[in-house]
């Protein structure tokens, strides 16, 4: 009572690993079809990470920077990220619990990027 739980358990359970051919060297680039698969799966992973598992945000961002030149190692890293996501979920860590609060005591806190809010219109907050 008095608690709302936000989770994406069913969505996380349905995430599938990308196919990686074990005989390929990890440092070699993948082809266009695998790049498309990489991008698609990474976007599917980004959704729950941005909503309930922010501690994996850096890894999602790191892999997103590789989206035009993807190696077999990047594919493996994406699979490792999916496995981490599923493990966190299995341990109950992919849930945000919102408790009832007195709105008179509410405080808004926003993260700020490296520009410290110096962009026009404070767009960086």
C-alpha cells in the first residue's frame, strides 16, 4: 500500500542475444546485416536501461558510438550487456519503487552535463 512499482520485467525477458559467429576474430568488422541487427537490439536494450536500470547507461552509450563500424567484439559486448540486464532484473534490481510523499517537501533534482547548463535555454539539463 502506498507504493507504485515501475518495472519492465516482461520486456527484459523477451530481449534476445545477437548472433555472433565464434570463429570470427573479435577485432574484425561485421557486415551490414549484422550492423542493422546490432543497432536494432541496442535500441531495444536502451529502452529499459533509460527507464529502470540507469547504472547501465554508460555501456549503452559506449556501444551506440560504434553503430557505424561494429566489430565482433562489439556484438559480444552487446550480448554481455543483455546478460547483465537480465541478471539485474532476476535479482530484483530492475524496479523503481515510488512511495507516497508529502508534496510540500518535494525537491526537483536534475543531472547536468559537462556544459553545466550553459547551452541556450538551459538545454543541457
